[in-house]
C-alpha cells in the first residue's frame, strides 16, 4: 500500500519575518486528505501541500520521515514543524532517492 511523506508550507503574512515554516509529515492517505481532516483548523495562516513523496510501503515512508526529522532536527520548532523552507527539505529528499508524487502542479512535477 502506498504511503507519503509530505511537506506543508505555512504561508507567511505580508512582512512577516518569523518563517519559513515547513511541516514534514507522514500519511497513508494522500496528504490533501490529512489537511482537509484537521491540519487547517486552528491555524490563522494559509497552509498548502508544497510537495509529496510517494513510497511503496508505510514502513519506507515512516523511515524517510524519520530521516528528514533527524536531518533537519536543528530547525525543529514543535512536533513536525521546522523553521526551514520547503524547497530545502525537498532537495534533500530528492538527493536521498525519494520519488516525488506527480500530480501536474508546478511544484510536484
């Protein structure tokens, strides 16, 4: 069963200098389902799935998520949120052999 590691970007308010913020997460469902289920609640900022990586098994996806959390540990803020731009994490994931999910959007192709 396919599973995903996703990067969610929290879009800053105009002039905000506290970011960038990226959530590195794991899901057995497409990441958009996870966002619609509960990630948008209680967050006044816009968030979006910046990119997702598809794995053949849940174990492989969980291992990739753990590796990303460890690699970017110095940037960890709370739980799965990191003070790093999503393209930096995506480039690292690409370099580790991760396969981007292709959906036809500009950032995932």
